[in-house]
């Protein structure tokens, strides 16, 4: 597509360069190649997989079920790949992504060990120059970020963090060779989805385990059954329907949205429904009980109280159960994590829950962690302290648009602005997979649909002689308001503020508060994307 006579002098080497070889990068490469674009994926790591390549901590697995945590677009992959676990482990997802890469012959267009330092838009030539860490550079017409929504790991701002003399690890940078924790005194800081997954898996290995908890979470426990041959066959035959169901669900899960409010049933019926969905496990509880657990504070509080009662049932020490029970915010105020024996772990005698809400961590010393006046001596500290979500990877490198302005500077001065999280004004032909203000969802759904949207958009651009996609300022204002309006109608706002949720940006000191994701529902978001396409992409034609 680049071979037009007018651009010969400055023809870019590639039609498209995609940064990141995870779920996004693979989907994008496949879809852009399909329409004849010469596409290169670059990734700084030495393996494909993105999130699943770097997050190697013990216990890492999907929180979504396999059937809708996979691509639906390739018949070959669907027919030939067999999942073994309902909630596949990290290594199984990594195997899947490698299988996808091989089966779709993607590897030849993926360059690993290739880290991007910056990317600069050349207004005269209408191309992007991508500067690499080894000093070389690439040119491309389209630049696409597949750098990940939750990939820029952060360490806590605790005094003395560098002074610790023992071993320290972040869950998102876990050593590939593994870590021998046997017989060691281990401390864990951070109890979001990552910390919650690691707790039950390493607890049996370690000598003493100190779990430092600042804010407890509402965890939906579940069972990780094996996937039987019959079930896999059934899933295979129904992949299209499963994916469609997930695409039509607000949170991208293949579940029937609940029909009733938690407030319109009797307490007995409510308990029965909560109990049944709790037993089904995981996101079934969050999504299938009632239709207002994410929108009505009273309903969310009823779900909270049910989970608190479950914690009291599972955890034998009433003081520990009480500490594990969130009281300062309600269900959905944080991204709900799935547990695999999390609460039960606190019945082990060598697992100690340390409350750092009332008595905060004051410092990390050469020997361990100090909480108030008590120093906990440790051999290992694990940080599961999360990410600069949605924008972190995009502002960590210089993405330099029109007038030499970086995306970081744009968002710092204008606030978080994009058109549907896909593109931002001032950055022609720069696209984001899972950009900020895209749906709060099982992410495979917006990744796949986003790649398909971009494929159609670029075919349309070529057919209509459109050289640059660039969000109009009006579209950005509209989307910022829409993101705020829909977000504020949920308990993710009212409760998320209390809980310092990453989806509000509140987990990163100094980050301006704004909805980092669109809370209006994945299916509504897709409607907006369809409408924009039907209207001839007018809101992307600023130039
Ligand atoms: O990070 P988090 P995560 N002192 O931000 C604590 C996705 N994900 O990596 O709540 C003490 O949720 C912080 O405490 P508090 C998923 O979308 C998916 O676990 O601020 N503690 C919190 O407990 C998820 O939501 C999967 O009081 C400090 C923790 O660190 C997202 O990634 C698996 C602290 C951070 O929790 C992020 O999850 C894993 C301090 N100074 C992740 N600073 C799957 O689906 C921070 N904390 C498989």
C-alpha cells in the first residue's frame, strides 16, 4: 500500500509498525497483514507473549475462563488448540500465544529484543520514525501501540526500598529461572489480582509468610477444573456464539447479564442466588447474580456483606477474618480478583496477615519491613504493587506528534484525551490497542474487535485516498465527557474513589484523577465504534 508515486522520496520502510508482541500485537499483525500492509511487530523482550511473557510469578493465571479468553478469528487456531484448564495458567496462555504465532505464521514479522525508545511524527512526509534502543530506527506510515494496558509496573514509594539486603521481586518482572522460596521468610506487599494469585501458591513453600495488607479486596473464589474432551469439543463448535456473547456483555465475559436488581428480591432469595453464583465461582458471582452490583451502592453493599460472611465461614481466626473483610468501600470499588484458595491460606499457622492500614509501613530496612515500631525480618520481599495503568506504557517513552509535542505532554496539559481510546489529536496515524478510555473488560474482546476495526478503517482510508487518521478535538471532548458521565454512574466511581482504584488513576501518586477506562459497557463502546465507521470516520479526520 505504500507504493504511491507521490511518496517515493520518503516512502516508509513499513506500512505499519506495531509495538508489543502480546495478545494485541499478534491480533494486529494478523489483521493488518490480511489487508496487504507490510507490518512489523517489535518487542523489547526476547519472547512473544507480552503480559504473559513477563508475569511469571507463581500462580499467575487468567481470571477469565479460557473459552472467551482466546481469539475467535482463526478457525485453524480454534480447531487445533486444546485448553486444559478452565482458568489457564500463565504458562498455558504463553503456549497458546506461541501456537497462534506459529499457526498464523506471524513470527517472520516479529522482531524481538527490539526496544522502542521513542517515535517521532514527520509532518512533511506523513510518517513515523521509530527510534530503537540500539540506536537504529525504522520508518512507518502507521504506528500502533500494543504495549499493554497493565504493563508499566510500579514500586511503592516506601523509604529505604533500595536498602533491603535480601532478595526482592516485582510480580510483573518475575525471573524466568524462577525463585526458590523454600525455607525462607517471605514478605508480600500488594494484594490486587497479582498478590491474591501468588499467596496460596507460595504459602506452602515458605518458612514464614508475612502478608502486608493495606486495603483488603473482595475476592470471588473459584475452582479451576480441568477442561474435559467433551467440553473442549463443545466450546470449539460454539466459539462464534461464545465470542459474540462476550462482545455483547458489558465486561466482555460470555455470560448472561443478570435480569433482576438485588433490591427487588426477598433476603432469602437473594442469599440463595448469591450462594448459587458463589459456588459457580469467579466472575459468575460478579456478573450473574444481579444487574445492579456495579451501579447501585445498596446492591453492591449487599454483595459485600455476602462476601464478608463467606470470609467469616472460611477463615477460622475471627480477627483475621475481620481484617480480610473490606469495610471502607463496597464490592466493585476495586477490580474484582478471582481467588484460588486465597482466604483458606490464612488458616495456615505460618501465614501472618499484617494490617498496614492502621499502622502503616514506615520503611524498608536492610533487614526487612518496618510497620510502626515493629521490624519484620525477611529473606525475600515480593512487590505486587501494580501498574501505571492504561497510560503508563504510552507516557514512559516519547511518542512525539505534531509540533514536537509528546503524548505525555498532551495529557499533562489537556487531561486524558482520545477519540474512543483509539487515536489522539496531534498524533496522525498513531493508533492504540487498549488505549486509555477503552472498555473495562476481559481485554481479549476489545483487543480482537479493535484489530478488526482498524483493519476496516485502513481499508476504507486506502479506498478513499485518506492519508491520515487523526481524532478531532471535538471527538476527544465528547469521549472524555462520555467516559466521565458513564463512569460516574457506577459504583466504580463512588466506591473506587474510596479504594484508590487503578481505573481512576488513584494508585499512582500525582496522577490526575480520571477514568482510565470506559465504564459504559463493552457492547455500547462497540456500537460507538461501528457508528463512527458508518459515518465515514468523520471524527478521525481532523486534518
Ligand atoms: O495491582 P493492583 P495488581 N504500601 O493495583 C498495594 C490485572 N491483572 O498487579 O489497595 C502498601 O490491583 C495496593 O494497596 P492499596 C487486573 O486488571 C490481571 O494486583 O492501594 N501497599 C494494592 O493492594 C488487575 O486489577 C490478572 O491499599 C501498596 C496492590 O499494591 C490489575 O492487573 C492478574 C503500596 C496493587 O494492586 C492490577 O493488578 C494480575 C504501598 N505504598 C493482574 N502501593 C489476571 O486476570 C501499592 N500497594 C490473571
